[in-house]
C-alpha cells in the first residue's frame, strides 16, 4: 500500500509536449480516476506511473520513493490493459502465475495466491482454460486476477471495461469498486466515460489537452467545476452555457432576462452555466425556453430548445412526465447558488 | 461455389487429374524401377508394375558401395550427410533469423534500420551469386569436407528474418509491456512469450527450409571432395554419369526413392502446423 506523488510532471514526444506540469497527490488506498476526452494524455500519464513511458521532466514517487528510473517490475505495481494482454499460449493459471514464477516464489505460495485470487474473482473453474476459450468478461476477470496475485502497492487500469458490452460494463464497474475497497490498494483508473469516472472514483483528475483541469471528488467537480471544460464534461445532459453580463449578483442574459447569482461584487462579461436538472419549471421564472423537441426518459423529461429570443441552445431536465408540443414556450427559475459563472476569456470559474 | 455446371466440373476435374498424373507418374516409375533387378531394367519396354526385388535393392543401395565399378559411400551415409546438412541449415537459419528479427523489432539501437536493410539486401545475394568468394572463405577457414562448411554459408537468411519481423510486428505491444511488468527480461520474454507465439510460423518455415537444405546441389558439390561427405542429391547425379556400362537403374531409382522420404516425412508430420503458420493471422 502506498501513496503516489506526481510533481511537475511533463511528457514530450520529440518537440511536442503532450503532458504539461501535472501535479497530484494520491493518498494511500485511494481510487483515482483520470478522465478526459480521447487523446488528452490519460494513457500516457498512467503509463508513466507504470514505468512503460519515460518521464521527460518532473518526478513520480510511490510510497515516498522516487521511481522515475525504476523498471516497471521494480515499482511494485500491477496493470490491467484495455485489451487485457493475456498471454494466449498460457492457461489462465499460468497467466496469473507468470509474474510470481519470475519472482521465484515457491510453488506452494504461487498456488495459494492464484487460487485465492481465483476465488475472489470466481474464475476457479476456468483456471485450466486458455484465454481464447473465455468470453470477454471472463478475460477481463483473468486480467484482474493477474493484477491481484502480485499483491502490488498500486493497481493501474487503462480503460479496462471499454471492450465489454454495456450491461457487463456496469456490472464489472461495481465489482472493480467493491474489490478495490476490499483490498484497499491505491488505484489509478483511466477512462473517457464520465459516468464510469463519477461512480468509481474517490477523486477524479480531469485532463484536457495534457493539462489537469481539476482534481477533486465527484461532488466537488459537479458542484464547483473549476472551468467551462469540467462543467461541460461532468454531468449528463451537459450544462447549458450562455454569455451574460454580471453586475453585483445579477446576471443579464442576451434576451435581457435577469438571473440572480451568488457572486456579489463582480461586474463584467461572463459565461454562465446552468445545469439542465437545476432548471425548475415556474411560470413566473426568469428563464424562458422555446422548446423544439421533447425527449421522454420515463423518470424525467428532457426539453430541448433555445433561450427565447436568442439562438443559444438550452436543455432542461424536468422530473416526471411533461407533455409539451414543439414550439411552446416554457419558463424556469434557478436557485442563485446553482448558477455557475466563468470568466469569458480564461473560461475559469469565478470565485465563490 | 455451389453452382452446378457439368462442363465446368468436368474441366476442373480433368485439370486436377492431369496434375496428379504429372506428379505421381514419375514417382510411380521410380518406385517400380526400385523393385526390379538390373537385368530387367536394362530391357525395353520399361516395367509398369512392381517386381519383387525391392528388399534386395534396398539392402544393396543402403549398405553396398554404390554402383558396380565405382567406389562411393554407402547410401545410408549420404542420407545421414544430407539430413545433417538440411537440419543444420534449417535450424541454423531459424535460430539466426529469430534473433535478428527480435533485435530489429524490439531494440532501439543506432543504425537499426540500416541493419535491417543490409539484411534485406542479402536477398539479392544467394549462394550461387557469391559462390567463388564464399568458397574462398570456407576453404581458408579449413571447413572444406565438413558439415560446417556445408551448412554455415547457407544459414544467413533475409527471407526468414523478414518473415519473423512481420510475425513479431503482429504481437501487440501490450504483450511486451505486460511481460515487463511481470518482471521478464528481454531474453525471458523471447523464450516464454515470443517463441511460443511464433510456434506455427517456425514450423512452416522449418518445412520450407528443410527442403531447401535437402535439395542443395551446387554448394555441396563444390565443397566436398571426400566421398564420405557426399550428399544424396549429389550422388544421384553422379550415379547417372559414373557408370561406364549401362546405368544400373534399379540402384539409382532406389536411391532416388530414399532421397524423397525425409522431405515427405517432414511435410506430412508438420502439415497441420504448416498450414496454420501460413494462414493464421491473429496472435
Ligand atoms: N509514442 C508516441 N509518439 C508520439 N505521440 C504520442 C505517442 N503516444 C501518444 N502520443 C500522443 O500523445 C497524446 C496522448 O495520447 P494518449 O495518452 O494515448 O491519450 P488518451 O489515452 O487520453 O486517449 C496523443 O495526442 C497522442 O497522439
Ligand atoms: Mg488511452
């Protein structure tokens, strides 16, 4: 078990820098999810922690020890790959035992560990099969088993569920979470799926274009997104953004509607963010939407349209069933402390 | 194709049957000739059905001293020489190509691509082209009339290196990364992961190279002067020329028959792996 410390970490391929000054402290036993769109550098960061990519500058510490120069096998980590990377010519048992065999553990100890892991993952009956004789979900379990038997200080996962079908993905997600809590091993998990990130992580590191946008708990990210990017990335359906002028706790929308905010003492142009689920139907509300399309989801209803009098797209999520025909106007209110304000230029959150 | 067109069917079958006859008839004639005695083989017309002399011919060919009037090594020794040469060439080629492909694919060293292209260019230099300088080198190294001399100059192989390079490139990177995390060093990865994954390709290549080695003619002819180093393919040619009197077809054909057996054995015993090795693509 160990904490991980990333200090001013950068990664360049030739002249192109793909990760910029990453900082992050990961506590012992924590489950960290690195999330971001494809190509933002998530895998690269994870692979640097694993020792599969060199560090261009900065430092990685695991358990208080600098590991920049250590081989992957010397870092006491285990990794689960997206395509599982099981050795095709070895049985499940041999796959799991391979690393232990190299570390010259005794036969008895190897067997004990393999069988213990097989029991945890319920793959005991497949131990003598070859990977190609297993389904995707079973291979996924074997890949996890191979990580568990090593009894490492850190688990690293690179999009381990993205090759599974939707239902299995949800099930395995829960199992990974339970397993991690049970074993208490510090884990870093990479995904591009924000739902997966929100449900799995103790804390999320949101990456965008090689920069850390925000590093915090799922609730912090949802309640107080540090930037327009995070605000738009976390939450589904995505947050609505409308330019506005803010003046001491009141924001004026492009259609002159006025919304009160909790940001006193500030004036100037801003971008305000309104989550669809925070818009509450109210005939006297300030925000009016020309609804163009209605999406019935059962538990709630999504109203798609534009901010009345403008062409800014807006979505509202309303509890229960709402029958509305296209081309109708709906009014909403929003609590002042749920209005997010961002600087128009830097796209960073304005203090509160 | 599931269409049923009688004429097309007839033609395809005709072509197949003709093909089989073209290949099988000479073999049949060889076999028949190996079962008659010398006198019968000297008369026309040639027999088309087996006689009863196979056993005697085999004994005389394998353990005798060759054709009457010449002093050559017994054929069992030639078979052994050919087998040694073919095995040394095929196993040597496989070992060297595996290692060089491994170096080229998995190690970053200066002039890596230069090395690759240099190996590749040797494709244009088969032994026939460089036969004189190669002979010179082998002679200076004192390897004339030895198994080393027979096999070493034929061992370097660009084709096999290139093939293994392609095979290794299909192995996902994660396999190496996984092995690195498991603590396997480069040679361990090579032995434990890469070799088993290339098993079928190695088998396919072995079949091809074994036959290549077995059929070598020019090089052994050049490099061996001692009759005890004669290979079987050489000896068949020599037998045809050697006899002052009419050729002893029964002995020559028995030798030819014996020369066919090891390649056939290799092909048949490795057939399954051979086909897999040439067709299977995923690792
Ligand atoms: N070996 C490499 N050489 C050059 N650029 C690379 C290499 N690996 C990754 N990159 C670049 O680094 C960026 C981040 O890649 P990656 O970490 O794989 O993204 P993610 O996993 O978030 O989708 C991408 O823009 C990619 O093109
Ligand atoms: Mg990735």
